C-alpha cells in the first residue's frame, strides 16, 4: 500500500490532480485511515492506494507527453480492463491533505462555471440548453431560441444563422454531423431542416456524405478551428459527453488544462441533474399515455397496505423498461396511475411508439394479474385502462430540492387522463387526432373501431370508425359525470397492433 503523500511525492502531481484522476475513474478511491504513529506523524488521516497506483499515474503522464488529451486517456485506460481494485473498506471521499499542508483543490467545476461555449442537444439535435458564450459564438441569436422544437434544431440554426462565418459554419456542421450520422438518417435530417434555403440544404446534403461517423464513447473530444470576429483563427477542442437525455457539448481553446472539465463530465449524475434543471421550456409535438389501475380503491381495501404498495411497485417496475424501450418520458400523475410522454424521434414515429408501448404494457399487466390471482387465490382481474392522445404543448421542468420532473402544460394530459377513466377492462382508447398522425403504412397495422348497437340490440364492431364520447357514455350515471369534459371528443378503441 502507498499513502497519498508518497504517491504525490513519487509522481510529482498535485493533490487536486490526484483527486481529478479518482473522479475520472483512472484511480480507485483510497482507503482513508489514521497513519501509524511513526508514519506521517503530522497527518490525522491519509488515503492509501494499491502500489500499482504509482505506475498508473506514470502511464497517464507518459500519454500526456505523447499528446493524448485527458478524454482520450480516460477512454484508453478505462477500456483496457478494470482499474486496480480499491482495498476493502474503501469509501467515496476526497483524498485528505496531511495536517499543515494546504489542499490545492480548487472549487469543483459546475454547469454555471463553464466559461466557454457550452450547450446541450437531444438526439433529434434540438438545442435544449445553452450558455451565453454558446449563444453568441455558435447560435448567433441575440433574442434567445425560437419557441418550437423543430425550429431549435441545431443544423437548422447553423444553416440559417447570418452572423456565423462560413468557416465556422462548415467546421461546426462537420463535427455535429459526425455525431448525428449514426443516429439520424439523411432523409430525416433533411426533413427536420425543411424551409431552409435550397443552397444551404445542398451543403448539408454534401457534408453528410463526406463526414465519417464518430464511434460512440462516454466522452469524445476533437480539434476544431474557430474564427473569431476579428478574423483570428484559433484551434479549439470540442468535447461531447453522451447521456441518455442528450449530448452536452463544450468548446475550449486548445492548450487549456482540461482535467477539470473531464473530471466534471465524469460526474454524470450531477451533470445531468444540473442540466435538466436548466432545460429551456419548449413548444413540442408529443403523444400522451395515461394508464390507471381499474378499481384501485377496491383493491386497496382488500389488500394489507404493504401488499398493495408491493403491487403498485411491481406494476411500475415491470412497465418502466417497456416505456424506456419506446422512448417514453415519465411525468407526474396524481394517484397510482402512470403518465408518460412520447416525443418525436429521429427515425421512428412517436405516435406509433406510444401505440406499441400501450400494447406491450397491456400484455405485461395480464401476466401480473395472473400471478396475483395465483398468489392470493382470488378471482380479481387486474386491469390498466389506457388513454392515448396527442397535441402540441409546452414542455418544461418542475423542480424540488431533490428531484426534477418533466411537466407538460396543456389539455393533452387532461384528455388522456379522462380517456383512461372512460376505458374499462384493460382497453386502449385513443383520440381521432392521435390515429390521424399515423402514416398509411402504420395505420394498416392497427385494428381499431367502435362497438355499436344493431337494430336487433346486438353489439357490432365497426372497424376503422370513431364515436363521440357522449354517444358511448350514459351521463346519468354519477361516475360518468367527470367525462363531460371530453363529451364532444371523437375516440376509438385500439383492438390490435401488428408488429412485423
């Protein structure tokens, strides 16, 4: 074992650099303990590392001398296999400085502290956040972003920004196309940029064919020559950190120490929470799915509290992977129901994603129902009643001290919730406008319609038809009173979704 002080003396690094290497995953977290009386007597506590830690630091120093960036070093060394294991008893702490030795730790970098151009895009390459430096240098907008998600597409902004120099436009387009090429087809990209002047679209088309896609990795950096307003050309490095929610991009002049930035990007949970808190509200197309447990009051009264909560948690845990599979975003919903949003995706229809998701969670619920019937020896059937609709609404976040929740403002959520109240026995009901957003190829994969009364008072299923809620509901029944809000809404039942 080697103490932190011995490691620093042997390798001639600072304590701040040592802590950065730990944060980046290049070194294991130390075992912190009180040293022996004859060892470092002035220190109350020291961090201890495996002996191989010194060799790891020397290897990092060699790679830096050879010109590798810290992002490249992190990718190279962490992909070679597991780093040296920390000793038993390791805990996540910063290496303490011996008593009398001043710690060289600077304040940790934060989103607010990024002094260079930084912005975030989702995987449609729509800008969801940017700082002032990015606004002036990259986006060229003095009045902020446009309100709608399609107008915030980064490629549209880069192609149409008048204050952008042609050299910078080409450099930025090439870099971001290298990120987008594995995720967005050329057809989709050209569709997202509809309305852009023809000569600019031709440029985008040409560059898309020329660039090579970047290999996916947690943190990527690449050189980029940027022209300043005075005409001076400066070599920079563009860092890209990939998260489930999107890509954070930071542009820094080459030669600046990047350890702090890479260490910051390595704190993934902290970074994404900060970015979500700063996400700009946007007017976006979306589909809304609300699923409510039928008879939840009755089920709650029949089960012990711990079993009822177990049931609800089991339902949520079973459904979460399905929602994630179809790019659903969790929203807040009162009670024990589920609310998810589906936003436009690069190469799939968000409406069809919501439909396929509804079909799968219905099948999952049937499995859970059977399992609980066997477990409880009861005849209760458990149903999730599903309501689907679509619209264009404002998306933002509501924040507390400990959480960030996506929230959509508008009638779409209320509509979907009322439709789920209307649905019975695990049925999936959707609005006419929702079905209307399916392509012709997708619509033939969906069997939908409404049951109607024949002259002989028999129910007849009329395929590919809709009905007003008021024609399907008896408002004289007290429990239907809340459905008056959607009385004039045309709806249809989704009977089957064919997945080829």
